[in-house]
């Protein structure tokens, strides 16, 4: 049983490294701050198994608390339209490096976490320059952004 857990842990670590690497490539290939993309990858890495639908039998369950914490922090930090576009671009590029995932699971993260914010499905066709909305509900004062598909 511990062998399976160790394998999952190693896969998660390798996926996280891939996200960090892709975030650095995004920052270099676009005018997105490399440090910001690394932070985005770090904050969202606990969400990977949920997004990929491979969370060890917990498919359909709520995302892990560490995922919820990361999403809340990123949402609160995205104050301007440029912040939202950059956040969307970092997420988009990082997700493109993790292999198959279900973009339709992304919007269910805030609901599963009890976070009053909306996040769109993000995939390769998402136009991050069309960011709007993503306002927090009661008790939160910031907007996060809404990426549209082309």
C-alpha cells in the first residue's frame, strides 16, 4: 500500500517540476513575470490530481484543502486586468505541460472549496486577453478574471 502512495507522491512531484519548468518558459516567451508563474504553479500544484481526474478514487469529491488555499490566494492577488491576464496565461501554459486533463473540472474547484468565485475552463483555446468578471461573492472584495474561449 505504501508503494502506491510513494508512486503517487513521486508522480505529483514530477508533475510539479514540469509545471515550474513550463512556467519559466511562459515567462520567457511572453511578457509574463517568471516569478509570478512559478508562484502560480506552486499554488495550483495541489489541484493537479483533481483537474486530471486522477485523485485516487476521489473523482467527483471536493479538491484537497491545499488546492483550495492556493486558489483563494491567487484569486485575491489578481487585482488588475493585467494580473488576471497573466494569471490566466500562466495557468494555460502550465496546464498544457501536464498531459491530458479535464478543463471542465477547473470551474468546479471553487464550488468544491466553498470559494465564492468563478473560474472558467482553461485549455489551449482560451483567450486570456478577454479577461473579465470572476468577482468574489460576499466576504471577498477582489475580482479574479474570466478567460474566454476563442
